[in-house]
């Protein structure tokens, strides 16, 4: 047996036993019939998938996609200027900036969510601030979709900024200087140089943000309340509370399907980007 | 040129402040003496910290679950990941590119699916909710990061140095442990630190895999927020922030490798 097999073997085995097998188990369970007594019986059925198309679960799936798309959109909006700045700044500000940027992601989504509860709550920081400005703020955005999106953008931002930076660092400063010398406005440079040349980073950033955003449990459970429940919350409740494992499995398959769709869209987008680049040169 | 515009700079500073704000709010609340969630305590007190250390469920979740779990899964992830990295860099393997992307699957694969799938799998084998299942889950999410960091570090080491050591009488293992390992130390340490942080701050896997006696600290914070607890939550969160930030700083000292996903 070659030595490389001994080196790769243990991890490969772990992936097969603890990732591939559990996933095929989920796929198998999603076709089993739910039984209140034994949790599942091996009678095959499509009922679990039918249930997803009932109004309640269809709404949850749509909301999950909507929240994911909104969070990704705002990450792009905030991430582009940040990535541009950090790919062009001094070493010192870069390391401080990166440190601050990754902190919410690294510290745990729970801690960030708790901070947002204190800020956004009815008697929280935001409403207090509005009150001192004499703006009547009786309601709060806590326990709405908006609150979930805010908290998601907070910790997903590095997942957008880091890939964007990786591709922006490759754009030569000279290109911008040349464009400026030839009379291009900053807006023109952004539209015709920065955005086209950082496309690869944008695509992988969007993919990362969207996949993580549509598969959260904690953020939506703490900040979304009743009106912000997402697929992750339903999966958790079906597994842990309702014990309807076949249905939970079919919900998990829905989530996997969404991710596969996002992944293929990203691959198509990346390939198209390569083709136009090839045509231009 | 644009990079030096004051407008862009102001924007970046505002966003940085907004990113820090929720975390600073948590720290502020943890030092307030009242049972309310006051953000800027005028008379700072350590009351909620003594409360934290007085509650066995919090102390247990930190010292008996979260820390041992993170140490163990970081050690396992570093071992597995380093072995894979050596194979990827030093051996000519057929289908290397495919293998590399297969090995990265746990990064792109959402951790809640991993958690749910592992829970259902272990529940069928009737071993759900034990410490071992948590270690398995966290090792899986840590290993790809170790592979990335160590692969990058190992690619920077000239294989000729190893060959020289072998020519001078070391065998392959000795050459690795005595010659390559010391040069690889910073990558190994930062890989291990990242694996530790991933385990220590994870909630998506542990929410499914932990049983009644294996609640991690983030999980305990989570359930306490849901039950509308007191500012002990803030003290616990601050401890979480302190542990993770000091580890990030430590990792930054050891290697300039950036965490690129």
C-alpha cells in the first residue's frame, strides 16, 4: 500500500463514515413513513415531500430564500467598499481591520445575536436613541425578518470581504492610475475595472454568504421570533421536539437542494465571467 | 487614489464601529450592577461574573464541556489535516484536484445539516448525545481549515531540505519530525488555533449533538437567552469574547496567513 494512502486514509474514512453515511441515512429517512410510536416505518412514501408544499412550509422556504438573498445583497453593498479599502491600505490598518471584521464570525453567532437583542429591543439602545431625538419609537424591529437580516450581515460580512479582497489584491494599482490619467472618473473605474476584475471573488463571496445565511438556526430563533422562522428552525424542531424524523429529513433535503442550486448558479456565473474575459483579451 | 478618499475612509470607520458595537454592548452589560440590561454602567461591578462562577451549569459547560471538547477536536483535526496536507504537497497523487475539493466539503456544507445528519445517524445507532459524537462533529468542521493552512505552509518549504536530511542518514519519518516539523510549526499552531476556535464557538453542530450533560458554553448562553435570563448571559458572552479574541491575536502572531475561505 502506498504511503500517501496511509496519510489520506484516516480523514477520507472519517468523511465516508461521518458525512457520506449520515447523509444517505437522511435521504433514506426522507422517504420513510412517520409513525408516532416507532418514529418511522420502512414503508416508502412521498408524503414528506408533499408536506413541504403546504402553505405553511412553502412560506418558510420562501422566507428562507428571501432572508438569504437580502443578507447576501447587503453584504455585497457593504463588502465592496470595505474590500477595496483593505486591499489598498497599509499593513497596519489591514491587520486591525481584519481582526475586527472576523470577530463576530469567530466569537459565535449567539453572542452577536445577544448584542443585537440588547440594541434592538423595545427598551434597547436604538429606541432610546430615537427617543432622545424626540422620534416616537413605540415598536421595534426585534422579532422581525429585518432583525435577522441585520444580525446575519453582521457576521457574514467577512465571508464576502475576504474572497473579494483576494481578487482585488490582484488588480494592479497602475491600472487605476492609468485610467485616471486618461481622464476616467472614479465611478467609471469602479464600473469598468474594479467590478469586472473582481468577479471571481464576488461569485464565491455570494455563494458563501447565501449558503451560510439560509442554514442558520440560532440567529433566526433569537431575533426572528414567530415571524422570522426559517428552514433551520423547522428542521431543528422536527428533529428534537416533534420527533418527525422523516419530515425533518425531507426538509434537510430541501436545504441541500437550495445549496446545490446556488452552487450551480455560482459555477455558471464564474464560467461566463471567464468567457467574457477571454473574448476581451 | 480612490483608496485615499476621505469619504471611503469614513465609511470604513463607521462600518468597523457598527461591527464592534454589539460586542461592546455585551461587554458593557456584563459589568452593570443591576438586573437590567444597562449598557454603560456608571458603577461597574463584577456581580454577574461571580454569579457566572457560582452556577455549576455555566462553569461545567465552560470547563467540563467546551474547553476539553475544543482541545480534543483541535488536536484530532490538526493530526488528520496535517497528514492530508503532507500527502497533497509531497506525493504525486492521481486526481489530486478532485481530492482537494472533496476534502473541503465540510466547509461549504452547512454545519446545521452536518449536525442534523449526524444526530439522526447516531440516534439510529443509539449513541446520540454523548461527548464522543460532539468530538466527531467538531473534528470534521476543523480539519479542512487545518488542511488549508498546513498545505500553504508546507508548499513554502523546499523538499530539497528533506532530501538532504535523508541523504545524510535520516529516514523519512525522522526527516519529517526533526527537520520539516520545526519549520512548519507556525502553520501547525495557527491551524490548531483555528480548529479550536471553530469548535469553541460552534453552535450549529452542538445544538443537535449535545445531550443533557454535554451543553457547550454557546449552547448554554443560547438557552438562557431564550428563557429570558439575567445579565449572567452577558458575563458568559464576555468570557466567550475574551477567549476567542485572545486566540485570534495569538494566531496572528504565529502566522501572517489570512483566513481565506
